[in-house]
């Protein structure tokens, strides 16, 4: 594929979502930015969480953004990869735990 659907330069256009709905865009960005302020969790911890969630929701723009953010915050590659593995374990576990529902339906209907 010569022209991938996701273009890394499009990440810079994220702010333009406010163009078609200024009030909602402003509200979103106010919320979004305040979430990443220092709080009980450090901005560094929040960056690692965001990186892990980015992989879980499979957002290439978010993965780019929070990899870059993590680098700026001094997060090393081992920490990033460990966060990705945490996300993968939760995502895999969430799929597997739904197997309990399948087992229950199977047991009820196969009797």
C-alpha cells in the first residue's frame, strides 16, 4: 500500500476538530488537557497509561503521540513495552473471561 490510510502528519490536524463545532471542541480540549495535568498521578504516569490505552484501542495517532510524549518525559523503551504488555494482558483477559459466558450457554443448551 503506497498511501496508508493513517498519515502521521494528520496528527497535527487534531485541533481542527473544533472548526466544525467550536463549543464542543473547546470543551473537549479543556477536559483533555486538564486530564493530563499533574494530580495524584504524575504526568509521566499518565503518559504511560495513555500509551497502554492507545494500544488497546489501536489508535495509531495516539500511539505516535504518547510514544513521543513518553520520550520527552524520559520514559525508556522497557517501560513503554511493559505498559504495552499490561494493555495486552488486560485485553486478552477480557476476551478470555467472556469464555465463561460461552461455557454457561453451552452447558445450559447441551444438556
